[in-house]
């Protein structure tokens, strides 16, 4: 079997591969073929499900790569090297890797089907929290507050580890814009200043 860039993307049946996903697959395949031995062996079994581009503001865009949930730990192992290399190839865009997760709707009394109880890991709240953690990886979330306003809107204040502020300060706008597009929730990312 010849290895091509198409081996890096696996879509569900009925979902065609877009040109943009082909480009991202080609970049990852090029990294795999031109990288050193350790990165090459770690990238070889990995693939992704989709890649989308989001506008952060007028002059900045972000690329969101959705990977299979079962491979997320493997992607995290090479996350920093891979993101750094992809951002060089895709100039002017931040790259974010998240797991492809599904959530199940709440069961109602009107539903006729008798199905098993919905797992807690498939609730919308848990899925949105997991997306938030995937977005800011490798930075750790040290606190989270939900601010409810008088008009009924909510703002999630996410406190990130202050040790990583120098590394992620430029990506804060990207995190907020991508989280808003994926979940519909507003989030503000802060670095708390703890003083004893």
C-alpha cells in the first residue's frame, strides 16, 4: 500500500473530504516524511477526522483539527512539536487540536424508545468542558467561574496557569473565538495573579 496524504484523514461515510482538509493532510504527511525518526514513528499511525478554519478577527485565522478521541493522548505526546511545525507551514494562523466528541440529547418522557441511560461523559456540559481543556492544551486550567448577567447571558472566566503566560498570551483571542464558534458560549481567558 502506498502511503499518501489521504492516509492522514479518515472521514465518516457520507462526508466528503474538502480541499482544505486535503491541504492539512498534505502538511502533516510532509512532516511525517521529512521529520526525524521519533516524530516520524509517532505520526505514522495518527490520522484526523476534520479540519476547519475559523476567523478570529479581521487579520487572524485559526485552524481547528478534530482528531479521534481514542488517539488524543498520542496527539498530545507530539502536540508542541506538531503545532509549531504546522504553524510554520500555515503562516499567520494558529493551530488547535481537539478531540472529536459527541453528546447525546437529554431523554424526555415523550421519547418512545427505551434506550439505556445516557452516560455522564456524553452530556453537553461535560463535552463543552472537555473542548475547553483541549483548546488550551498544554496549559492547565487552574480555575473557572461562570458570571451570570442581569440580561441572562453568561460569561465563563477561565483562569490559566500563570507560569505559561509568556507562551500562550498571543493565543488568548484564538481560544475565545474558537470556543465561541464550537459551543456558542462566551469565554474570557485570564492569568490570575496570586499573592500570598
